[in-house]
C-alpha cells in the first residue's frame, strides 16, 4: 500500500509532533510516523517526563526528611514501588493519548512502524506489513539513544541504561552510577532518595563538565551528602557479573579501586538515531558524531529533507527540538523562519536545580570575550530564608559599557522556573537596568534576578558591593 502526503514527519517526540501540528495548522497534509505505537518519543516515554515525575517524588521524600528542622516530626516515609510505578506509567499513557488526540483533531495521520528512506521522495514503513509513503518534504525527528560502555557489562542484566533505570523494577541496596552529567545526577538522586547507597564515578574533574563551577558548588555539596561516594577523574576499568551482584574495578582518583554493587547505571551520553534510516539513498549527510548536518532553516543537504531535535545536533534538549520543529514546518510552508535563538535554556532538575541560558562565564573565558559578571547570593534573599535554602546563587553575564544581559545562571530550588525570565531578557536584548527597574514580587526567588541586575550597577539593596570589574578579553 502506498500513501501520498505533502509532508511526512519521522519520529513523534517533542520535535516531531510539534512540527506535525504546526504543519497541520498551516493547512499542510501531514503524516506522523513512529516505530512506537504510542506517540511522545523518548522525552515522554523514557526521558523528561518519567524522570521529572520520579524527581518530584524524591524531592517530596527529602522534604519530609528535612521537616525536622522546622519542628515538624514525621516518621521515615515508606514507598510502595508498585503504586509509584503505576502512577508514573499512567501519567505517561494519558499524555501520549493527549498527543494522539491533539494530532487527530488537526487531521494529522499517525502511522506506527519503523521508517527508512528508499529515495528522497519515498519512505518505506515496516510494521506487520510493509507500506510506502511518498512525500514532497520529510522531517527527520528520530531522536537519540543511550551510549553503551563497550566491554563493561553491556550484556549483563544487572547493568541499566536510563530507560531501564526509569522502569524502576527494584531499588538496589547498592548502585554504581557511571557519569556525572544530567542523567547520572537526576536519576542518581532518585535512587538515593528511594534508599539506594549510590556511588558515582565521573571521568572528568567535576560534575556537569562545561557548566560554571560556582553554580556547581552547592549541588556538589548536596550530592556528596546524598550519595555514599562521589569520585572524579575516575573510570570503570572492568565489570564482572557474579550472578546477583557486579564486581567493579576502577582507575583514577577513587579512594577504593574496587567495589561490589547490586546494579550499575550507565549515563555517559547519547548518540543520534541517524543510522539504519536509508539516508545513503538521499543527499542528506551526517557528521562524525552521527548528527544530520542542517542549516539555520533545519534543512539537510537534501533540500526536501529537514532534520530537527536530537538527531540534528546539540544540545539534546526537548525545547530545542520543539523550536526546530516549528522552524522546519514554517520553512516548508514558505515562511521566512529560522533557528536564530540567542538563548536555549538548560535545566538540571537536581536538588538544588541548576539552570543557565545565553553566554556562560566559562564560554566567555574560552572565547576571550570581555564581560562583567554580577552575583547575588541567596543568603541575602528573604524568600530563600523562609524556605531554609540559603545556598543558592543567581549570576548575570553582561556586556561591559551597555550592561546588555548576555547570559544568566542560577542554582537553587526552582532555578528551572526562574530561568524563563532570563531567556526573555537575553532574547529581547534587555540591559541590566531593565531587569533591575522591573518590579519583582516580594518575597519571591525571582527578586534574586532583579538584585543580580542591580548588583551589576552597584546598587543592589540587600548586598553592599561595588559594581563588578570587567573580566576577560
Ligand atoms: P525523541 O524524543 O528521541 O523521539 C524520537 C522518536 O523517533 C521516538 O519515538 C522513536 O521511536 C522514533 N524513531 C526513531 N527512529 C525511527 C524510525 N526509523 N522510524 C520511526 N520512528 C523512529 N530534555 C529536556 O529538555 N528536559 C528534560 O528534563 C530532559 N530529561 C531527560 C531525561 C532522560 C532520562 C533522557 C534520556 C533525556 C532527557 N531529555 C530532557 C532529553 C530529551 O528527551 C530529548 O532532547 C528529546 O526527547 C529529543 O526529542 P526528539 O523529538 O528529537 O526525539
Ligand atoms: P551528559 O553528556 O550530560 O553526561 C555524561 C557524563 O558522563 C559526562 O559528565 C562525562 O564526562 C561522563 N562520562 C563519559 N564517559 C565516562 C566514563 N567512561 N566513565 C565515567 N564518566 C564518563 O550525558 P547524559 O547524562 O547521558 O545525558 C544525555 C543528554 O540528555 C544530556 O546531555 C542532555 O542533553 C539530555 N538530558 C537533559 C536533561 C535535562 O534537560 N534536565 C536530563 C537528562 C538528559
């Protein structure tokens, strides 16, 4: 059977379904294909949503445990794993059904099956039967999958990737987490809160390589309290499956170079799903990391094929995929759309959360750019005091002379929500004075943004500091 359409979108994650919905809203006949029967992609089924659901619960557990400091006496909470799993799975099911419904109402046809290009106008889709879809344009939104550590227990069922860790089959007494990036930290936090003794090993010299170190410090302190052991400049040199436990050997700056663990969780990055797609039958090209090469309109080297989201390059974040989805759809519809965003926010949903957008201090240093950096410590925030969370920090990276806000970084509870104001400031080319003169509600953590801006101008109310000097260049 062969179907004909204007546009076929391959992959129904946040990038793919956003593109398909925008196309339909623009009056363009669209088919959305996914190898999985339920739309939503990795983000909904194995990524953003289940991890944040579990982080909500682990946050709740930690809040209950910390209640004692406020004079609230509560017993150690008990977790019913089956109920927790069912709650998480139900919310995923409901959200997926919602996507299907939203697509259906717009007239987007959803087809399940694994797709590959036969040529640059034809897609082969395999499920129980094989069918074909001919198209004028295609948008590739096939996402990414976890990287494995070759030779290090990849075949053992005691070794988990993020999908298996999120399935939450059991809470191991001891858990080895390999990788101190986004996923290792977020899911390590979940398992530690649920009762695992977590050992984390990270190859580089600190958590979240590339992120400003002053933002990392409060998180590192917290993680070291929550986890049994955290080791940097360390890698796993061998893993042996001994039936009901793993024997691990380490190399690097770790105190004890071996250990036994009930489970190991590998979170060392992800690779794009650009293979087995028949791209060789088109002119689309991939780079040496497997990302499909695209231009600012999300167009590949094959003019009728677009690529968006994780398969099209870093950062591998759902909201970047969604924006690219809109750009690709609008370009196909003939609009002058382009991915020219100045600030892609990043949020690590640990406790405390870390968020940043635009230019970071580390990037400014690397690029030799002159900047002025102001910091507002949350120890001077009334709202942070009421929460018992004084460890946070809000920092601003500005252009010397004009005070234009180039980037913002935040660490503390709710940093992920707070960064949205900074994204708008960077996109709108706001200056520190705009942010400082805008009235922020009191008492809220958002005031730390206003005060960081005022600190740049040398007149923050709750700290007494001169304007920061110009650095770099
Ligand atoms: P995906 O969501 O990966 O979807 C791709 C879809 O393509 C899948 O449904 C797949 O079945 C389908 N597909 C693949 N190949 C084919 C084929 N040949 N034929 C048909 N269909 C195919 N990002 C955030 O922004 N915030 C977060 O909090 C966050 N948390 C995360 C937590 C975890 C544990 C993980 C693993 C990731 C997280 N991410 C987060 C990253 C986020 O999930 C990705 O950036 C996002 O899913 C990328 O969206 P996408 O549309 O490119 O592809
Ligand atoms: P990551 O790139 O964030 O972190 C991987 C970490 O593993 C790095 O710190 C790296 O130095 C370390 N590492 C690599 N090889 C190692 C080894 N052999 N031994 C020890 N450590 C090693 O990757 P991730 O955590 O797998 O996440 C993948 C991507 O998914 C992220 O980069 C992000 O784009 C996305 N994600 C986003 C969120 C969010 O937005 N909150 C959450 C989860 C995932």
